């Protein structure tokens, strides 16, 4: 049996998918979720092969839900999201269904998964979604992070700085730091450039927490932050920081 989870905040939308899926006897619906928090828990519990995922949901959106998964199942999007935006990730999902969709279109999407998508290729495609989700992300204003088994929504105003950490980044606030499997380039592009400046290959800082720029010698400078952190500034980072601060 192919285990499937339905994720949509609209009960009617989930009911339509259930009815259409009844034509596929090899499919078992193991859970229904009304938001991303429920979805993350259900996916971890049931390890489905396929999920039907809405993008615009309360609490956390579909892209943020995918980010929180260590092992990503195949995804068929079921969404009212603008058709032009969908084209940006069309090649990375198994398929997408633009609401309202009919049964014929739905069955075409499911058959595409069953017949043509090898497991390894599916996981590769789902990983690639991370590189295009920034076109639709809300991370200019918030970052969704995991803290043990809890999921937190961290406003970007509370981020003091971000540090590169192998294949991850460390996102620091006043209390601790959180790991995200993202790149520094991703956050450099997504975050507000008037508030966040990449001052070094390994550091992005929030200007609201900057207290002082300290010169170590002619070519080396440090940024001192309100929490006591000392961030090294590269030559280009120092120039960019001065430009942003209009010094």
C-alpha cells in the first residue's frame, strides 16, 4: 500500500481529495492535517510515500512545513496559489493541482507519481524545492525553527546574527541559537537588506543589535553586538556595513 497524508486547512478540499483517491485501491490515507504543525508530526509518525499539500495555510505555510522535515516524502501540491508562481517550482514537485481541479487532472497527477517517479529521484526533487521556495517564503519576516520536538516561529526582528555552520546555519537570538539547513546566500537574499548585512563569508548581522565597530588594526575590524558577540568583518563586509550605515 502507498501511504498518503492530506494537508489542507479546508475540510472540503481534503474531502474532494479523499473522494478522488478512492479510485486508487493501492493508496491508503493514514492521516489528515489542517495545518503544518499537525502535518510535521503526522509525517514523522507515519512516514508516508506521498503527501497532498496546500501552500497557503495558517500558522506555517506549505514550504515551511517541508523545511522542517528531515526525510521529505513526494509532494503533489493542491493549492489556489497563483499559476505563474507555481511555474517556479513545477519541475521540482511530482505535480501541482491548481484549485479547482477536476478528477481527470487529479488522477493524472497520482498516476504520474505511481508510474514514473523513482524513490531516489523523488527525494532529490523535494530537496531542490528549498532552492526555489524563497520566491514564496515569508522568511523576510519570520523563520520557522525546531527546538527539540517543538516548532517555533521566530520573528526576524529577534534574530541577532546568523553564522555559517557546515551545511547549516546557526540563527542566534537573545536566548540560544537554532540550526537550519539553509545557506548564507539564501538568507542574504531573503532578509531585509536595510536590516541584515552580510559582513563576512560566515556572518550576517542584524543592524538593530550593532553597538560599535572596533578597529583591531589597519585591515581588521570587529562588530560588537548588544548580546556581547564579536563578529569579524571582512574587507568587503566592512565596506558594505559602512555603506548601509551611511558612514
